[in-house]
């Protein structure tokens, strides 16, 4: 059996129209969660730290990061953004021809694996 990387596997899956359409439907939620996790890790904060600062249960932060209960309320996102000392940006843009969603970010550079491991150790913290 030929070994393939994760990226190669995803690239192959996305060639299928049905898979690509479902992936594009979930892309905004994934990008939102990814940005929350990246900001939290960059600030070297735990879910509990965010919960305390936002005055919400830690389980709520966990559910948001795992996307297990749909999208959070806007008021909850505002609390999380404030706890992270981050700016919440929500906007609608015209669809482009390549993807259903256009994701523009003004975030700092993504957290590297090395940076995450430095703070959290070598065990993976969260997979999306």
C-alpha cells in the first residue's frame, strides 16, 4: 500500500465534487475555530483561562473549539474575543468563483508547531 501524507490525502479527496462542496460549507466554522485556538495558544492561555476571563463555562469554550454544538452566539464570541484581547471581525463578502467562501484574515502569523510544543509539550493539544 502506497503511503501518502495528510495533505496529499486531502488534495485527493477534494477532487471529488461532493466532498469539496461539504468541505466548503464547513470552511467558515473551521476558520473561526482555528482562529480562536491559534489566538489562545499564541497568548499561552488554556480553555479555563479564557472561560474565567469571559465569564463562561470552560465546557462552552471546549464545545466551541470542537464545533460540537453548532456556532456560538455572537455575544459569546464577543466575550471570547475580549478575553483574548482580540478584535472580532464579521462581514459578508461577494462570493468568488473559486470557493463559496472567501476568508481574509488580519491575524498575526499562524502559531508554529514548535511554538505550540514549547508551551504545551510534545503531546498534541487539539486536532481539527
